């Protein structure tokens, strides 16, 4: 078995959602003085590669404790959207075109926009990514998918008129979201669907958590 890493690294000062605190990784003990090295992390739970549960947007939605681990695994299809320009709406038309002929029910859809490779503290990456529009989210719900992922910190960016709507549509249908993915070239050569896993760490009662997303090749 081989695992293809689809995660983004976390480190001190890593690019992240500007609505969240800056990422800090501070060394609080080191070998010369204590014989141990320990880091203190300061960051929001929705930072780097992470999952969103329905509770993230919906007060009565299930949190991490209420979603079985098995739910975070499954067969996945990639929608190759690497031709995306800044501010491109990923609507029903483009998603249907890029996923034509796929049997998506109970599967995971991974949106590869190319923005994972642009990850940096630039205006383009922070404020002008491609995003899933409301009708794109509705189309995904109609396909009865299990989960959806994207290679940016938010599936709908920071647009106040779109972001909450897209999240509400997806999470309201109990479709989980994994954000801040990375897509190495080799993943595009995999036969589809392929096995995918993004197990969140065990944060009790939380709305989301860091995860290590991988494609599994057997």
C-alpha cells in the first residue's frame, strides 16, 4: 500500500485564513537547556488541512464527536479545475462538466483548482480564489455525495454574500468539507475513483479539526 500525501504543512507564520489568528509555532523547551525540544502551537482549529463539520455553521448540526470515523473515508473523484482564474465561480455547469459520467452518490468530490500551489500570503491567494457558488453547492447536494474537498482555506473564500450560503447548503445536507488540500501531480494519474481518507484529530465537541488527507494506492 502507498499513501499519497494531500496535506498542506503547518509551520510558524504559515499562510492561513486572514479572519483567524496568525499561525505561531514557538519553541518552549530545547535540547541544550532541558534535554527536550517542545513547541507551543497557537492557531485556529480550521487552519491548514482541516475538516468542517455541520456544527461549524449550524448550531444544531453534528460535531466531531457525532460523526463516525468511517465517514471521513471513502471513494473519491477529482474534478480537475486547474485552469481556474482568480474569482472563478465553481457553479453547477462547470462541476457537471468536469464530473460528467461519474457515479458520485456516497462518494467524495475533490476540487483541484490549482490554488494549493499558490499558497502564500498574497492578495490573490488570500482574497481571490476560485469558489463553490450556491448553485454549485446545490448541485453537489443533488449528487448525494459524502464529502467535498478543495485546495484552499475556504470552499467559498471570504465573500460575505457567498461563503455562509455555500457552507450552509453543504453542511445542512450533512456533507462534510475538507479544506486546504494539496494535489501533487501523481494523484491526477490515479484511476478514479480512488480511496481517500482525512481523519480529523480527536477534539471533543469541536466544529472541525486538523487532519492528514491521503490518497490510498493499493
